C-alpha cells in the first residue's frame, strides 16, 4: 500500500518508471544493431570490443563522478543534518562542489590503474601500457571538462527535489548522449552536431578515436578544444545554478 | 549603541501543499512569525521561550541567515544580514539540533577539523582551538576525540555540536534548545559555559528553550513567544511582576475526589481551583492575592472532608504561570 502510494503520489517516480524501459531498450537496440559478433565488431569499429567496452565502463565511472558526487552529496548532507552548517560556511559552494569530486576521482583513477592496465597489457603488451595511461589521462580530462555541466545538472536535481528519481532519468540520458558505450564516431554528423555542446561527448569521441587510430589527430585535438571551450562556457551558468539552489534552500529553510 | 542582533518586524509564512486527490492539491499557509522584533546586546543571554510550534526555531534560522524572511530585516553587529551574508556568517556560531549534524564515520576531532576548514580557519589555529574545546567540553575525557560520531551518546553529541558553534570563537552564538534530552550533568555543563561566554567573554547569546526552569536560571532576559508573536519580554523577575499579584497555594491531599473538592471550594470560597492527581494523592492549586485570608477556610474544608493534608505551601508564581497567563491572553 505504501509502495503504491509512494509511486502514485510522486509523479517523477511514475514518469521515470515508465520512461526507463524505453531508454534502456533504445540503447540496447542502437548498440546491438551496430555490432553483430566480436570479429564483426573489430572489423566495423576498428578495435577489440573488450578494450572498447572496458574503456567505456571506466570512462563512465570517472566522467560521472562530479555529477554523482554533487547531486548526491548535498542530498546526503540534508539527510544527516550537516547541510545548514555547509550553507553557513563562507566557502564558495561552487568551489566546494568542484572539490567534492576530486577525492573520488583520485580513487577511481587508481581503480583504473588496476583494471585497465592489466587488460591493455594482456591484449597489447608494452605499447598497451602507454595507451592505458593515455586513456586514463584523457578520462581525467573528460571528467574535468564535464564538471561545470555536471554542476548544472546536479543543481537541477537538487532544485527539483526529486533526488534519486530524477537521477535515474538523467543518468541514462547522459550515458546515451555521451556515447560511452557505443562508437560515437560512427554517428552521422547531423546527430553528432546536437551533442557537440556536451563536453563529455567530445572527450568520449577522442578516446574512442584514440583506441581505433592509436594516436591523436587534428580532429581529436579540435574536439578536445571544443570540450574545454564548452566547459568554460558553462562555468558562469554552473555558479548561477548552484546559487539558485542555495537561494531555494534559504527560502524553504535548510532542514535540521 | 550597536546591538549584536536586531530583528525588525520579521514575518515568515510556510506554504505547504495538501493533497486532495491524484491531480488536486490545496495550498495551506502557516504564519510562523507575525512581525516579531527584538534586540540583543553583547554580554547578554536572551532566552526565546515558548511551546512547540511557537516559532523559536524559525526565529533562530532567520537570525542565522539559514532562512529568508518574507518581510522584515535582521541586523547582525549593525550590518543588514541578508545583504552581507559573508560578513554576517563570520560573526555567528550556531547550534541547531543536538542529535545529528555530523558525519557518522568521522571521529569527533575529524568532524571539527572538517567544519573548521570549511569555515576558513587556518590549520595551526584550528588544531589549537579544537584541543581547547575538546578539553573545555570534556570530550577528550569521554573519548569523543577519537571515537566515531555514530558511537557517541546524546550528551557527547550535544557537546560536539556546542564545540562546533564555538569553533570560530564567534561574538554571537545562537543555540536552539541546546540541552534538549540531555542528562543533568551534560545540561549543567553547557549552561555553565553559556553563562561564562556571555558574562565573562562578552558574547551575545540567543538561547531558545521550552524549559521554563532552564530559561529562568540561564537567561538575563526572556522573550516569551507563542504562535509567532512575542507576547512579553523582560528579566524573569520583571515577567513575574507583570502578572497580577497572585500567590499560589498548593496543597497535596490524601483521599477525597477531584469533583468533590472542586465543588466545595467553588461554592465556599468562590474560587476555581486547579486539581490534579499526583503520586502522593490529589494536588489542589489556587491562585489568590492574599492567601492568608482564605487559608483557615481552606483547612476547614479539608477537615470537613476527612482528608489528610500531606503538604501545604504558599508559592510565588513560576515562569510557567507567567507564560500561561500571557499565552492565554493571545489565544483569547
């Protein structure tokens, strides 16, 4: 009875429950229909599928750190009662939000060292080690360039008050748009064009092209430049979005 | 003279949605504060005394800049609070709930380091300050320094929360029911430190409580608040003198019934007694101007009813009596 009431009374949870299967289905159909078998994957994409997907998974957990940390951390602060003391601190909330991601970023990079490097080494020997380090460095870059947009998304989650329900809609959407788990570089230009404003999508394409081509091309460098430019463009909006959330907290009162 | 805290006509309304169906909801507006004003000097402890839901926590949140008022102004050290948040927040130390507000998987010391760093305190100074506070609040002795917060007793949690309020050594301290649910030892410790902070160090303290006894012993001045309105203010003595000069006769009887005594006293003395059952028997309470005049008649009533008088006292009205007197005035 309570579960039914929880769902029916909260429209966001109802919406996410309806939407979720469609998002996952679209993702799997898109991915599966572009792949076929392992050798077919290698032939079509240009790289080993094991390397592709392990890199994609690592990239996913590293890139979404700022988004995950900020959107869940302030909610956690509210839950344990520390939020009023965070609000009242003179430290800029934007700086705090950015700082939140770094400890986990460091941990996840260390995880990357233990998971990516053995796989790269087994499949590609010593050149694979260098490639793994480059992939890790580019993943850190993608996390940093995504941080400002992540703050905007996280602020939306906090402002909406929907918590994990909104997260469960946003997260798969981010995965889809960024293209971490499918070959983004094979998308038609018209579709790619709409995701160019997403720094993570640009960084993901650079990493995927690096896997396929074995190096960074002028096009890759252009994408890195675009990712950086948009990250800086989103910076003032991210500050504004966090201030909007903080203002909202002050209007309602920080929960004690 | 510059006041530490000035509140001018603060109004705060809470708007909530009440569900009336799947797509329907009704807006409900609760007026938590209805234009309250007060001033607090440095070196003074001002108590905000009232029942649950009176507006005490809302007041503290507004003064601490954690809640925006709908109208009215707050000045901290002469500066308008909501237009100078950084300046004002440097001046304030705050203690809200006692039972949470820290990270469960950090020790007491680590929690203080975290918040001290967040408040911009330089590392060496912070270490010194934390050691001082852990000693002052006896947290080191209780093992609170190196124990995880989730293993703290309620008394230790209160002491740690108080330590955080004092981390910056702020000139203005806001305490929201700081001794709620505490053992007498911890409560007394906190009260003693609060008094020293104000009277020896010159800090301004706003202290909310619904404990009349505590307000009387801790506070220099009391603001009585009920349903969002300050119904009266003054020192504990001034407040007691404000109500009509009444004394309270309190008699505890062994035997007899509530209804019987109520009728007897009403008919014989033309007074309305407050009668309740207590552990030792029946407690009869009468508020009168000249208790000596009716004492003989009262004893005659008890004799005629064949009851034992366990105790009989004539008392000054308590702060609780003052509050009820003023609160009833507001309700009517």
